[in-house]
């Protein structure tokens, strides 16, 4: 039976407006989670667009640094490259420099992926850390409060690349994924885990993303080619924060910059 997903996309002009919208979303969802249950479990992605958002969140001149409930936040990563934490390509290093060194987030609440290890070992250790901390039993999976994704110009998200094995993983929380097109391995959360998050959103910018965004939302369903199509949250709601370039091939948003699509697949 086809699954229905309501997609809301919000379109912003310029990198600053987009980054600010993402920071606002992190703030709202974190505050709501803490109010409801005393903790906000956040899973983040790497890249230049999230970096600008993290810098805003950490900037003492902005409202976010004081308003974020840092002491009640647990921070996780959606994926990681197979590099040490001080490597320039490390998602952890980017987050540390842009955010973690500047905010009072408890060290014991930071759950990084150890990209310096053998990929299979890194994935197993990350999964074990999540299972143990959240006291998951059997096939039970985590449910993050907010989970942020990007999208590549090839339609990948997290480290779920076209025609790679992780696309077919249904059981594990995290896996090592060989990515021949990058001649490397990555460690990534699996798409069933991503889809269980309470709030899932994409943060996407750039002209090179316009076609994949269009194809993922409005094209033929073929997740082997466009893995981002696997992201269909269990609650039926998906948010996309886009700049005007990335949204160029979608139906025009309304006067407030918002658009909606209903997808059944």
C-alpha cells in the first residue's frame, strides 16, 4: 500500500536567511522536546550549509546561544567520513570548531562516530553507544527528536549513496557503507532509523541541487538512483528548508515562501 508523505518546503533568499531559518527550527524543536520530556536528542549532518547554522547557534550576539537548552541536549551524527576527528574532512571537526567549542554542551552528551576506526568497527561501536545509552531492546530503534539532512547533487542523503549496500539495510541502526563513486567508506545511520525521528528536515542550498530536489520529490520513484526518496518519515511529515536556487524547479511557493506537496509512493 502506498505511503503518503506531506512535504512542506520553505524557500529563503540568500545563505543567511536559510541558515537563520534552520537555527530557528533547531531552537523550536529542542525547546519543545525538553519541555515534553526533559531532553532533546538531535542528529546532525555535515557540510557548509549546516556550518553556517551552527555558527549562528553559537554566536553570543544572537538569541540562540542563550535560548538553546544546551544542558539538556544530546548530540548525534547522521553520518561520518572514515577520517580522524582532527581531519579537515571530518563532520565532527566541523561541528566542534563551529559549535561545540563555544557552547556549554555536556561532553558526555556528545556521541560522535569514530571515523578513525575500521569502518565496520566504527559502525558497530556507534550503534552500541546508541543502544546502550537509550537502553534499547531487541529490534527497538532510536527516535531522535530532530534530525537534519542534506542532499547531494546525485540525490544521496546521509551516506546513503546511489547503488550502495546501505540502501537495502532494514535492521541495523548504523552501518559501514562502501561508496565506490567516492573510492571510500562512510559510516551512516540507516534510513529506517532516520524515518523514525520525530522531526526530519532537509537543509539544501545551491543551483546544483535544483534538479535532484525536483527529481526526489516529483520524479519517478527509484531510490537505488535517488536514495533521498527513502526519506519518508513515519509520522508522514517532511520539512525542506531551501534557498531560491535549490527550489527553482518546484512549484512556486506562496507569498510567505511556503509550498506543499503530497507524495504517495
